[in-house]
C-alpha cells in the first residue's frame, strides 16, 4: 500500500469555509469568498470527498476482487466503471499550471 503523505483524516470545515484536521488547529486550506455561499459548499464537498476516499476505494477494490465470474461477465460495464473509478482515485491530480494568471 502507498504511504499516505497528506494530513491525517478526518478533516472538518469551519463556518467561514476554512479546512482543518479534526485533531488540531493547523489550517489546511481556506476557500475564497464567493457569491451566495459557494465557498462553504466547496469546502464541505472537499472535506466529504477526502474523508470518504479510503473507505470507498477499499469497497470498490473488494467488489472488483469478486470471484464470481458469472457476475463479472454479466456486469462487465459496471466492473469497467469500477476500474476507471479506482484509476481516477489513485492518480495524482497535481498539475504544473498556474491557474492564477
């Protein structure tokens, strides 16, 4: 298994959209103010996705490991989607582009 290099989970969101680890007061990220409260929704989405990531990834891998060949052949499209989701969840999302310019 790959070594986890990020701040330990779970993370939490403050009422102003800042993201902190639940175990400390060390700021992880802050969201920019947006119209109509979008910053809170974005921060909550980030935290929900991060906190659920490893559990969902493990569940998908368990499903993929089924030994039932009949199910695998009958549900090939679903198993292909599971493989694609696992691939997307395990790829680095870091880019070298500067979106601020």
